[in-house]
């Protein structure tokens, strides 16, 4: 078994804490500064999926940078049992084979009233 780096252990510990102590949490959202590839890889490895980028979200010495918005679905109690039977990420989302597979579904339009 490969050793996990401190960042991986920290993310796993935070998600484990939520599972054990905050059972009502159904999803976790975060942002990563655009271009921070190690952070993007860390969170994608934990099951987070990018769903959009907020342009010019922060100002840095080199100019404005965007923030990549990511989310991860947390399993509910009834969903926890099968997680050991199938390969999944630590967050309860299916392990993804390609980046395109984790794109969020388009919102369903609401009927006009």
C-alpha cells in the first residue's frame, strides 16, 4: 500500500469526520485557485468534481485569477453499506475514469407559474 501524503490524509480525515459527526451533510463544496494543479489533483483524487470556474475571483501579484468550484456528494446512511463492495472514492462518488464523466448534470428547467 502506498503511503499517503499529508494533504491526502487531511482531506480523508475531514470527510471521515463529516460522515461520523455530521450525518445530515449531503455534499461538500470548495474552491481551488485556477492553475493550482496539485490541489486540483488532490481533490479530484478524493472524489470532488469541478463544475465551473468563477473568473477574476481573486487578485494576485500576477493579475486576476479564477476560482474552480468543486463538489463531492456525501453518502447517506443507507448508501454506506455497499461502498465497500464497489471501488469508490473516499467521498462516496463513483470513481471516475475520465474528466468528462464528472461534469454536473444540467439543471432541469422549472415550469413557469
